[in-house]
């Protein structure tokens, strides 16, 4: 297997880097360190499929996670934060996004041991900054949006650790404590208004990122235009990253499942135009995903902005799993039934079984 995301320790030191072949020894060591599962690409030494490029550099993520960790720690201990350091992180995120604007979101996180809250805040900031870029905001506005996203969960400082890390369903009284974190974060931000740019906007992002357009959110049940536009953006990034992240109490959803939940099951929660714009830039079927389609079995070769529901695929087997003599490249966006041709994404277990049956790792079809 090839590691599709780097693994770091709490201090940002690298254990294993993205693109590195995995050995049994590495797996044993990671289990001893209690790491959660990480994404991999090809499963055969015959062809080592490298993971797709991220929308920001890896060192940008690591630096941002370290900065947000020290920020939360400082605010909890002293009530102050290094605003200049956070603004520099925001600028670096924007710099990377602008220089990598052709890249779609495929894997949104790196793995740092036991730092979900901080890694999540950084992922949300990166995804929100991407949205600011897609909305053609000014640099000043994008920096403000990114900073607000970095601080959106600041109020979780007030939430007991045993509730934040609980592996089972929260009791009503525990969830009521969680529901206070948006307002607690806004209060902490306003208490530092002397140091922060546009503190009222940053406070609005913190206090409103769990509000829903239909009024079913918390803490105040705001609706529609009563919710700040930046908070609507951060809400989308927040839920997407939470759904697609592996946690001790849940498996990570694939991007296409996250899209279905956010666009259909949770309809009314998000701004529909912003949601569509977001998923225009997120690979619902990342490169290397193995699919069962109406044409047969295929592997995703590429995904184009605005056409993320209809990727370019390489068809390599018929519907019964018989290998085709000549693989066929199909751009689903050009097919009349392209939107309805994908029947399922093979899960890890299904893919393992399928590879044993056909005795071929589908990733070899991406070799050329």
C-alpha cells in the first residue's frame, strides 16, 4: 500500500510521509501509538499509485495546526492570542490556494495523533478560504474569513475534555454543554476586540456556524439572511470535514456520501448556492476510487471542476467482473446517462474481495 496522507506526532514531527510505501512494521508501530486508520492508494508493489496533490502544501497544514494548538492553549491560560501568527498562517493558506487553484479537494486532512480539534479547525479554514476564492472575495475579506474559520471552535475550550472525546452518544445535558460553544467562542473573541481585525465578524462566524437556514440550528435558531454569509460558508466546511474524518466513534464517510447527506438528507440546513459551489470543487469520487457503474467496473482517472458528479473513468471490467481485453476511458459528463451511471463505490472490504477475485489491482490502469 501507498500512504495517501502523512502522519505526524503532536509536535508536527513526521512519522510517515504521504506517498511512502507501508510495511507490516510500520503498521505494528502505528497500532502501538493508537493511530486511527489512514487512507492508502495502490495495494500492490507492481504499481505504486501516488496520491493526488492537495490544495495546500503539507507544511502549511502542519504549521497551521501547531499555531492553532498554541492559540487555544494561550487563550485558555491567559485569555490572549498571537494574532499576528494566525494572520500569517491565513496568508500562507491563501498563497497556497491561489498557486494551486487547479487542484480539487480530494483528501482534506493529515493525521496528527490525538489533535482532531486542531486539525479540524485548520481543515475548515482551508475549505472556507477555498470558498472565499471561488466567491471572488477581496484578499482582505478572504483573510478575515480564513481567520474566522481558524477560530470558529474557540469556545470548545470551555467544554470538558471527557465530553469532547466521548466515544458514545452524548446525553442531553452533555449536548447542551456542547451547544454553548458557539456563544462562548464569540464572547472570547469580543473580549479580545482590541487585538483582532473586525472582531464582530469573527464573533459572528463563531456564534453562527451551527445555525441552519431553516431555523433548526443552534444556539439561537437564526434563519436565512439573519445568518452571516461567512458563517454559512464555515458551516459547510465544518460539516463536510466532520463527516469525512475518521473518529474513534465513527467511520469516515466518503465524499459522495457526505454530499448526499448535505445536499439531500440535511436539505434546508445550508445555503444551496454556496453548497453547490463548494461541491463543484470537491472530488466526490477522488482519483483512484473504484466504482461499479452501469457500464461495468471502473477506476476514477480524473475529476473536473463543476463536473464532480461525473468524473472521467477507465472501464476495465464488465458488470460481471470479467476483465476487458482493452480498457476504455469514458468521460461521464459527456454521456447521456452520466449522472445516473455510478451505482456504487466499492468499500475497503469489497475492494479487497474484488481484487482477490480478479487478481488485479485496478490502480495499474492509471499507470499511463
